[in-house]
C-alpha cells in the first residue's frame, strides 16, 4: 500500500527537507501586526522572529480549515492509496480537529494522528514515520511505533539526561519562565520533549560561547528588573536553540 505523509506547518520541517521526503504540509495562518500569512509559504519562522526582535508583538496563529486539509488529501490520494496525517496536539490547536473533519470525506483512506506535541516534536514523529515507511513497514506498524514514542516521552525520567545537560535544561526552563512569555515557555517545553527523542542531537548548550553570552544578557536584564529586555534576550536565545535543532532535522533527513 502506498502511503503519503501529511503534516501541518507547526512541524517546522525545512522546505528543502519536505521536498526530499515527499511530505505534504498544510499551513496554519499567522496573524502578525494585523496581517494574515500562510505559515512557511508567505512568511517563514526566521522572518517572524526577526519582526518580533524588531519590536512586533508575538504573533498568534489560527488553524487550517477542513477545506484546506481536504484539498491536500485529495491531491495526495491521486498518487497514494492512503494518507497518514500527523499534527500538532489538540490541546494546543484545533488543527487536528480540522484534519479529522476533512478525513470524513475519504472514508478508510486517511488516518489522522494527534501527536500530542508541537513544533519539532511533530517533526520528529514525521521523520520517524517516513523512515519506517521507507523500510516497508505497514501502517499498523508505523502507528504502533508512534504510540511507543509518545509513551516514551511521557514516561522518560529527567534523571536519564546526562548531569550537565540536565542542569542546562533546568537553567533554561527557569530563564524562560522568568521572561513571562507563555508562548515561548510552551515552545521551550516542546524542545525539551524533543530531546527525549534525540538526547544526543546537540552538544551540551553551556559549552557554547554564544550560549554563555546569551545567558549573561538574560541575567543582566533580570538583575536590572527590565522585563522587556529579558523577554527579548530569552526570545533570541530560544530561537537560536530552535535553529540548532532544525539543523539537526536537516541532517537526519539526509
């Protein structure tokens, strides 16, 4: 059975990687400074982050419509027998609900999965599913492996991290929490979950000179009791970390 993978733009898979893997992506909508953009198609994360650094308010997003998903499913099923559609957690977005509504148009031909993750956590799930499909695994085997990964993330004890990395992660979590930016905190928590899937993906963050500079900038802003500057410093730091993990995704995709 020929199976095509579909995901949404919160997976943050780089566009060149999507093309190489043949993964179809349904974009969310980004509301930034009053303008609406299709995520990754009309505006990239790098452009969003740059605008935020320049003073724009942190953007909001809205889910794709069922019609958006139905169009992509219809196109995919012209070439495949089945679609496996992996999406951002239903606790964070209505995206998976839109996908489920669209799937009703194609009974028995679309399987929608709530990854219970966001951002790079979704991307890692997509990459793992693609790897298994290329090995010739069945749809049932792929779904079983995704369920195992979700369970592993939920149950992974923090003590399994190397001691230095564990200290780094706790320090970063504290900094993000102190910044008062809930969206960033959610993003960072997702990055921590992603590391449960690929703990060796990145070197220990504190060993990097750029990280040490960013730590100093954050702490100095906090000591000055300047929450706005602290927020900006944390954003810059978390976004760079995110870029490092995206780079790792590119390497994993070949």
